[in-house]
C-alpha cells in the first residue's frame, strides 16, 4: 500500500502524540475538521484533549505554544498556510528564536508551514518562507522533499529542544508516494546525494528536488550525468556535502521555488564561492521563481516556478560554458 507525503506527516504526529505525553497539536480547524489539508484527520478522536483548535490569530497561536514550551510541553503548531505565519512573525523570531539565548530555557516547538505553490493558489497561499526564517538565529528550518523525510524529520523536529520551522510542500502532499515509512533516518542537518553524477551539481530541496531529478533524466539522454544534492534542511546548511559534490563536478546550479533575492540559492552560492572558489570551473548559477507575486492562473503559475524543462535548460547552459 502506498503512503503519501501527507500520510507520513499525519503518521509522524500520531507517533509523537503516542510516544510523548508532552506533545499536543494546536492550529486552526485541526480538531474534528482535521485541518485544511487533513494532516490531522482523526487525531482528535484518537488523542482526546490533545488536538486543539486555535483562534484565528497566528500571533496568539505561537505565543501560546512558546508559553507551553516554557512550562515543559512540546507543541506542534499548524499554520494553515505558510504565508499566514507572517502574522505570528514577532512571536517566532523575537520570542521563540531568542528564548534560550536570553533565558537559558529551551523552546521545543514545531511550527508546520504548508509551503510552496499549487495551481490556483495565488499570492496569499503559495509562498516559500524558508529563507526568511533561516535568516534568524535560534531557529532550525527543515525542508523535507521525500515521504521518508517528511516522516522522520518531523519526529526529529519534535525531539529537538530548539524551535523548528517545518516547511512541508503542499504540492507534494498527494503527489508523492512511498511504499513504507523509514525505520532509520539521516541526521538532522545532513544533506543527501539524491543522484550521483560527474558533469554538474544541482543543489535543491523540497518540491524542486523532483523537478531536478526529472531534469537530470532529460539531460541523461544527451549523455550528461548530473549530481543532485537534496539539502533536507536549510538551517543548518550542510556546506561540506555541497563542496564535496562541486569538487567532483566543477559546476553548480542551485534550484529553488522561492524568489531569488537573498534566498537559499544565494546563500549556497555565496558559501561555495567563498569556501570553494577553486573547485569551480565556471561561475555558479541559480534558478528561482520569477521575482513577482505568485500568480493565480494555472498557466502563469506553471511558468512562474522552475520546472523540469527549465531546470534542464539552465543546466545545459551551465554545461556549455
């Protein structure tokens, strides 16, 4: 039986609730309704009193979670859409992110952000917020791109004593499937070689992992072997794995669904050029979404973000330099 990315997130929450009485879920309409995407479906019935509906105030939601964490609980918060988390931004970056630094008290909260674009989502329900939160010290930012990581990384996030921003991609919820859930997992903060290659390195994460893998298949028909690094977490960033890959290939393309200015792709390129400039045969390149609000129309949306075809074109241009 196939397990979807969404199933994995639900299963991880169920296991966390079962294993640790300090864990509870909090978010808008996550109780009997099961959440906007059904990530908490049936969990309120299975764990009475521990799957709690929140008011329509992201500021209050995060504030309550921080207070509960101070008192020893381990809340998992669902933001209905990643975009709405900006309404609780102060609580996330100024309270949760700095709490241990200021007081020596841990803040073990997990903030689940349904992230990224879907057809017809538009500018208020499609944004990728990972670089924004990665900018602030004290926060761990996870970006799982596989069913297995969606499950294991969420459990690891709950176990951490630091606040975690868990960027789960909405487009993957029902599109991505696996045969079973993992029994062991890679360490947090370690990137994964999703595909070995010799001609160029693509560094990516989240939904763009699958566009990049498809692009590598396209380029393989021309005889190119593309290596793909799945970051898995963007804070901390596994620079060593990235540099090791670039050392093998000499070429770097960073692919991200987020906007280009000051994003994860920019950070990766900055690190490679400052720490591994001599490894590069040509200037590194990046491919991001267009620097506009996310459009509603499906045709505009599909041309707004990188696709397998545009990733393949960008990689081919890099290979020809």
